């Protein structure tokens, strides 16, 4: 009998129904409790909305929940946002579209770090913001073209305008954080966050102006180096050229970078 058991072990195989029951119980134990979460319903957005819209809605609702102290709603919003973020990250190389919208550039390359951490990052603005930036650049360019010599006042006001524009753009892209309130009821980190945004805005704006000025000076030095005469139009319109070049570079910076 012992030999027979060794030769025919299949008599002691488990019944198929038991295997099915084990597999079903294993699958039930590995299910994700958040698998039935609809992130679009939680955030209140449409699946065809661009990811920038999703990000704005999430930021606004998360800040409102934090102000109310509603931790449950804040956690639910964060789960919904993370689910949409991961869905787009999974398809970033495929360029999967939702309706007429493609994967956001910020999401598409979210796992790629910039070469210079403090340098400008590609971030295209909305059509409305792009038109506003174009209008600001056009107004100050027209001012310097008409006045010709205005003691660099158009450039000064142009810098102030774009510092504000870039500051607001950085604020929109700032990730939501849970505020830490002091004993007086003030947000402890709000001043630090605003200071960082202001410094970055100033650096981007004055970097564009410095680049335009250095480019103008470099062209003059190059002309002198090759032994040619500097044209009077180029030499006598330094303010016009620098202001116009700065207006164009600031428009590009505020509309396509942050």
C-alpha cells in the first residue's frame, strides 16, 4: 500500500472547488478599498478638462478644507488628485489624450529634474494670460517708440508689471501645504513662501533685462572688434532697443516659463 501511494500521488490532490475558494479569498484580500473612488466626482471636474484645471480646482478645494479643519475631505481630495496624477504619469510617454486635451507638460515630464534647479522651467500659460502678457509688452513698447527718450521709465514699469505677473503664476503652481498657525492665529510659513516667490520673480525679470542689456553691449563690442563703424541708429537708440528686447523676452518668460 505504501508503494501504491507513492506511485499514484494524484489520489491525494486537492479538490478543484477548494482551489477556487482559496483563489477567490486571496483576490478579495488584495483588493484596494479606494479602487471604486471616482476622482472626477470628488474634485468636481469633467474627464475632458485639462490637467491645469484639475490642479487649480484641487488647490482651491484643498485650501478651503484646510481652513475649515476638515481633515477627512482634505484626505479624500488628496487621494483623488494623486490618482489622476498617477494615471497621467503612467501614460506620459504615450501622450494619451482625454478628448481634445493632451497630457500636461508638467505631468508629462514630472519625473525629469531640470539641469539647473533654480533656472526657468517650461510652463505654458493659458490663452488669456498669454494675451494679457502680450498686451503689457505692446503697451510699453509703444510708449518707448513714441517717446524715444523717457529715462528708462517704460522699462521700470515693465519690470514691475511682469514681477507681479510671474509672482501670481508661481503662486498658482505652488503645491498646497497644510498651514502651521502660530499662537496669534497667523500662518507661520506664509511669509517664507511669499518671499521665495518674490525672489524668484525678481530674478527671472531682471535676468531677462540683464540679458537684453548684455546682448546690446555685446553687439556693439563685436562691431568694434571687427573694425567697423557702429551705425548711428544702433548707437543713438540704446534705450529703445533694450526696452523693446526686454519686453519681448519678458513676454516669452511670463507666458512659457516659470
